[in-house]
C-alpha cells in the first residue's frame, strides 16, 4: 500500500491540502495517510499526530518566544514521518515549519519523495532560500506562474498548478435566502484565520461596525471565521451589543455570503484573491507589533502587502497597515468607495484583468493530485 504523509502548519494549509487529497482519494482510494493537519483533513478521515494549533504561530516575536516548543514539534514530526515511512511527504505552505521538517526528513531518508505545495514567497524576501531548497525538495507546486523563474534558475522541478481561490465555481453564486438579511446590504469582514491575527484585528473591526451603525443603518456585517475562532468572535460580538452582525465559519456558506456582499474588509493574505474572484470591491488591513513590523520592513523587497498590488506594482486595492489600520480609517475608506461606484468599477476591472493573467487552465487540486500520483507510481 502506498503512503503519503500530509504536513501542514496552519488552517489555510490544512484547507488547501484537503482539496488535493480529496481528489487523490477519488483517483486512488487505497493510499494510506497520516498528517499534521486540522479539521479539513480530519473530515477526510486522516489522523493528525497532534493538534494543528500547537504549531501555528504568527510573527517573529511569537516564534522566538515559542522556539523551544517549535523545535520539539519539529523533532516529533520528523520522528513520526520516519516511523510512518511514506512514499511521499506532501508539505503545504507554512515554510518555516514544513520545510524545516522536510529538510531533516530528506537527510535521514533520501527515498522519501518531497513535494511542497505553495512555494515560499522568495520574490518578497529571503530569495537565497531557493539555493537551499533544491537540496531537499523534489517538486515545488506553484500558485502563481511568475514564481517559476525563481526555481528554474536553480534547476528545481516546479509546476504552476494555479490558485484554488481564483477558480471559477458557479455554485458560489447561489443565494442562501435563509441566511441573508432582508433589506440590508452585506459587508464581509475577515479578521484572519490565526487566533493571534483575530485578537489584533477583531476589536478594530468591531469599532468599525459601531462607527457604521452610528451613521448608516442599511448594512449587515458578516465576520468570516475558522471553526477554531468562531466562538471567540461570537463572544466579542455579544459583549459589544451589536445586533446587525453574525459569524460564518462553514466554507460553502462563507463563499456564498461573500458573493452576495457589496464590500469586503480583509486582512492581508490569500483570501483577497477569493474576494477579487467573486468580483467584490475591498480594502486590505493588517497590523503587526512594532518590533515585528520593523523586522519585516528590513527583510522584504516589495512595496505592497497584497498580491494584486504586488503584481501591478501599484495600489489597486487600498492597504491600511499599522497605524492606518484603525476603525476611523477603515470607515473613511469603505464609505468613500461606496459613495463612488466608478472607483469600485475601476478596482474590479483591474483585479479581473490581473486574475486572468495568473489563473490556471484547470483545477489546482487536479494538477497537484496528478503530480502526487506520478510520484507514487
């Protein structure tokens, strides 16, 4: 029996991995799996060697404060992978965790094929990582076609598989009448999938909702959450005494709510691609601690945080970062867009054109699963 170890480091990676593995299970139901994964892989019947929360850390200071815990988890993960003896180690995103594990596994057992899905963003920072990666990764699966040149330079086998968040899915346009508020326009809010992100951005977004409610009564707000963060957000809403706000955590429901939104306020990250793909206008927010932000600024070599802006080398989607990430600035930006539909149309047109340039010809999960199958044959 062929075996695959699926290695993730946070909820978004768990979700991406599950889309590939679900396709793989259809092609070959006899493959045996073990993982470091979360709820999405668990729903596919794949056990995790420990809770995903134990390795999900955000920011340089968080990593430093938890360095001994992380090292312990890396050691345990490597031991369990070697014991499981898979044909393929399929690592997904979270390079500071997953690639460290892959490197050590490859040193111990060169026969284990290592395939990594979601390339580290070497085009933003730490470009020299590519030289090291070629020593332990057999195949890199890329979300964006412009990434390929960085890996071709070092003769690393790579395939552009596309980004699953920008695939056309007509089901996302379905209207769920029972959940949509009557006579209210929906604004979708994304405080982040990690608890550390949510703890920072949620209070700011709640203050933004309060500002909106003082001056406008025609909106209903949906906070998009992971299952892990849902109760935390619900409790904050309850304490804030806001009655025109709810939380969505189930993936299909979140997508349908977003597709029926008039605007979105999103933390910086790949979810912005899904927002653009559904043709929803948006702004980007994010906030790091002062120390983390200064370290980040010293290391990165791009001017923008959002991938759409990076590709265009201009601010197509407004970014409110650090001190600008506050309720007042978010309110001003959202209202300015809502009062100027020509600005919304300009943003949507540019976003649509950008997505067409980076869209895969087929499904990212199909492409990735077909490559995994080749390494199992």
